[in-house]
C-alpha cells in the first residue's frame, strides 16, 4: 500500500492511523471479515473457499479474525446468521 501511495511504510502507517483511527493491517482485516460475513450469510461455499475469496491466507487466519473481532467461529456465525437460519426462523412464524 505504501508503494502505491508513494510514501514510506512508516509514513503510511502514521498517516493512515491518524486519519482512520486504526492501523492499515486492522483496516484490511476488518474489510476481509466483512466480505467473509457476506459469503457466510448468503452462500453455501465452504469455509476454506470463503477464506480464499475474502483474502485470508488460510482458513485458520480467518477463524482467528472471527474469534478476535466477533467472538464467534465462522461456522457458528453461519449457523446463526446464514440463509438456513433465516429460513428456519421464517418457518417457525
């Protein structure tokens, strides 16, 4: 990112953190997690495939991010918020 912005890594880190209140790494991790959540909520893709599509290097990295930022495992997230859970809730009504 620093190279694309034409600044040093240190400058990017400092300016980015000052502007957005989080480090570039934290920002990227949150964006990846947001993409993964969309896939978990609306698709039947495997966890491994969702991790790759979301930009995580491995599914373990994605799992750690979920636990760290949301306090829930990806599979539990899908069970709670995915389309299957939504359909089940609708059938109860």
